[in-house]
C-alpha cells in the first residue's frame, strides 16, 4: 500500500446478507440504501470511516455477488464487485447467520480467496433466532476469523472494528472530504471493589495522585459511586470508587443495601475490576465472594493486597505466603495477577494501571482458528473430553466465538456441559498458548447442526 493510498476495507457477499447495513454502521451514517429486497446495491459505494483512536480507512460497499447471474445488470454488478475486492487491503465477507452457509456464500468466499486479499468473515443477523447456529457454521468458509454481528442493532460491530483497526497502519489520517471528527480511544471502565475498610478510597487517591474520595477508618464511609475519567498511556480509564460489599446479614436496611446493589451493578458495567483485600488481615471468605461476582460477570480481575506495610511481614517468602493464601481462598481465580500495595506509602501503586491495561487487552484477545485447532485439535482427538454425564462426545473443531471474555465453542457430536476437570484441562491449554492473564475464559459445547451433518 503506497503512502498516499488509504487502507481500504471492502464488504463482499451474496445479495441481501446486510452488507449495506454494516457499511452504514462502520461509517456511522446512513449512506447506503438498506432494504429487504435483494440487489438494492448495484454501484460500488465508498466512504471514509473513523476508528476509535482517530485513524481512518476507506470502507467500500459492493453489490451482491451473484455467480450465476447471466443478465447484463447482475454481470456488471459482479464485475464491479470483483474489481473493488481486488483493489482492497482487507475483505469483510458478510453472510446471513440466520440462514446458515448457502452455496452462494461459498461462491462469494471462493471469489474473495481468488483475489489473494486477506479476508475475515462477518456473520450478520445473529440477533435472529437461528443466528447463533449460523455463526458457528461460518467457520466452514475457511477463513481465520469470524465475527458474529448484528448490523441492525450494532451487536458485535465493535469487535469487528477492532479487527480492522489491528490492520490499519499507524498514522492513517483523514482520507475523504467531509469526514466525521475523530473519536477518542475506547475507554476502559475500571471498578474498585471489595469489602468495607480495605482501603479502596485510599488506593483510588494514590492511583490518581490527588485526594478525590473521602478517606476514613470507619467502615462503610463510601456509599455513593463516583466516576473519574483520566488518560493513561493514550487510553481513557473511567475509574469507579464503589461502596464496600458486605455480607447479606449485615446489610438488611438503609444505605448499606443500596451500596451492595450499586457495587454489584458497577461490576456488571465494568471491563476490569480491582478486588482490594486487606493484606494485614489476609484474604477472607467475603473477599472470595466479591471476586466470584467479578468472575461470574466475565470481567477482568486484578487482586490488590493493600496495607502491605501494616502486614508486619517482609521479603519474598512473606509475599509468596500471601499469594498462596489468596489462591487457596480463590482457586477459581488462580489466573488473576496479584499486586502488593500500600496506598499510604505509595508502594506498588505504580503497577496497578499497567496491570489494568494488560488485563483489558487480554480480555479482548482473539486466537486465529488455525492456531486454536493446532493447540486443541490433537489434544481433544487423542483424549476426547468427558461430559458432566460421563459420555465422551467427538469434537469436530474448535472456534473462538466471542471476546470480553474470550469464549471458545467446541462443535461436537452432542451438546452438553463438560466435566469441570475437562474444562480446566482445556482452559490450561488455552492459557499456555496465549496471554489470558486476568480474564476468565468461557468454554461451550455445541452440537453440530443438521445442516452440517447433512453435508
């Protein structure tokens, strides 16, 4: 790609799969005509699209690819579409997930592959009832990345944009006249949670470098959640200082009940949670309960053992003992990084935000299908995973079907929950392959669809 030529992303696919709706979603304005009638897009439309960090690329909406259309108009639409695909830097092959993979989708995939241009797949219309099944079928088209999206409602489009952003060169500026203003980088929502009086407010102040929250030795001082946004290493972080979560028996009335509800709500809304533990007291059962809320919600997790200066212990042996205690209390979160801090003295505070950025990135990490099946394929063939009911279904292939948290689907001879030991085995293989520190991993088992079996 020359220095002056914009990075170009071409949308391809058979008619009526939602290319124009996705095109409008990428450029964030209604430019292409959207209608249920197939073949509405005949010309090749181009528009400037902005990435969250201000870089730009050229989005191209092509007419529906009809390999068998012999009439002059379909033939000309096909020719223009192929020209646009050949001149692109990236092809997004759009298919209708609610209809599954049809022969025209395979023809469009062959046409994209013939150009030699890198291609990823957008399985559109996942909001419809049959969409999830069609999304897993999309991997049959043979491309390394599949993104389930709903162009109509915006679901999954953010992950598709992130995949495009990973390929757009640094410094790609404004391309076309009348472009939208650049948007700021995507923020990271960070929740600071924990039981009362573990030093959450002091930690927030230390991280921010200024007094912001009321600090008191009286448990439960913080009752309202107050958001603070700031920039760190080019990323916007929205930090929430939440009220402490108490045991249910201690929160029967008044503001304390609201504090617990608000804290749990903030966990549901965040990307990464700092679970603050009192290092002087050691981890408690309630700390484990707080961490379990984070894991259940699929959020990134960083364990912060605060008040390390008051613990009365020093040295690597003491630190190792504390980490062992945390792992024993929270075996379900052994993958979470542990930071030893003292908000009062500032010790260890400088490591908090880098850990948050790393965990946020890991939570959105995506493994290529080829690498995924290299890692898991042989292991699951040599030793088929045991289900919770004791059977051993045959695994045909594995696909990453989501991020935030990373979600992996085993397409097998039958559906059903895996035995917990098998989930742990597969998770350990995944964590040994890529950096998933700080993020939970979801593993699902899906039965091969009737359409796949018939083929």
